[in-house]
């Protein structure tokens, strides 16, 4: 009997060591998941994009004739309502990413108890803009689905063992939400900046033309041109933030899709390295956004 124990003991030790290595690797892998999720949440929660978009009608009122004041006021009111919908979608996306990071570290996820109401409000309300008319319903529905999953996570006290389930159940909806938000950023928000730039250009060009007609080439025109260029540079800065934020959303989508495809391979070193790369890309984009904002 002692001989049998002596023979089997090295094999048992090897099994224990292998099991220990697997468990340790699993911790490291989930740390990579946590880093990606938390970095994604931090970069996705960028509200200046919404402020730039909704503030455009108010900024235009400085340059538009008084007869357009009523029209711009109506647009300002509509944008304020649209902002509320966008903020709900952004909030749910960020809460999901934070919850994923919490689960990956085996912490109790911090989830707003009202998150399901945010999702329901999105599904019932007009989502945003006209450029996204073809996707607004599916985007709002997908956001509501994520909200329902978060509510389940909160009520059922999900923890680390449910990470894979959470990723599987959410990925399809998350990709839809990200695609919808990116379209709004790249189409609606950029179109708004196009209009604002044209309004500014026409205003100052009209002032310069009037001064030239009064034979005053050295008075108003140089100053007007300087002010026009400053305002147009501000718009290009906003456009730069839009572009970087769209890249943020795209990178989050790529990283989460990679997780979903490899949800049973958290021990894969290549997956960990890719997750770190996604997190590094997001941090670089965030730094670029902050640099533009200075």
C-alpha cells in the first residue's frame, strides 16, 4: 500500500500543479477582461460629444438673422430631447461595461436600480435625429435588452462565474447599440457641424463683402476673417472629437466581439494580449480627445 502511494504521489502532485496553473491563468485572463471592460467604460462615457451636438442651434443663433430665431429655438428644443435619449443609451452602455469589469474581478457590480426604466424610456421614445431613421428602433430595442440583462445581474446577484454568460447574452445587442451610436456620431453630429460651419462662413463673408463695398479693405475684413477662422477651427476640433469617439466605439465593439468569440478560451494568451491591445488603443484615443479639447 505504501508502495502504491509512493508511485501515485508524483502523479497527484503533477495534477495539482497543473490545476493550480490553470486557476492562476484564469485569474490573469479575467484581469485582462477587467482592464478592457473598465477602460472601455471610462472612454465610452464622454458627454462632451452630446453637448457639442445639442448646443449647435444655440450657437447658430449668434449668426443667423432674427427671422430664423423661432426655427432655431424649435431645433434647440428637439436637440434637448434627443440628448436625453442619447444620454440614456450611453449610460446603459457604460453601466454594462463597468458591470462586466466588476464581475471579472469578482466584485459585486454597481448597477443603477433604475437602469431598466432607462431602457424602457428609450424603447418608448423617439431615439434621435433623422439620419438614423432606419436604425433608431433596433438601436433603442437593443439598448433596452442590455438594460434588462443588467437588471437580472443586479437582482440575481451575479458574480464571477457568470462572466461568460453575461458576454454571450449581451454581445449581439451591444454590437447593435454601438453601430447605432456610431452612425449618429458620424452622420447626424457631423452633418450638424457642416451646417454650423456654413452659417459662420456666410455670416463673416457677408460682413467682409459689406466692408469692401464701403471701400474699407483694412478695417473690418481682416478682423472678420480672423474671427471666422477661429470659429471654424473650433468646429474642426469638435469634428476631431467626433472622429476619435467613433473610433472608441468601434474599438469597444471589436474587443467585445473578440471576447464573445473566445468566451470559452479565457486561458488563451493571445486573447489576453489582444484585450490589452484594445485597452491601450482606447487609452490612446482618450488622450487624443483630451488633447483636441485643450
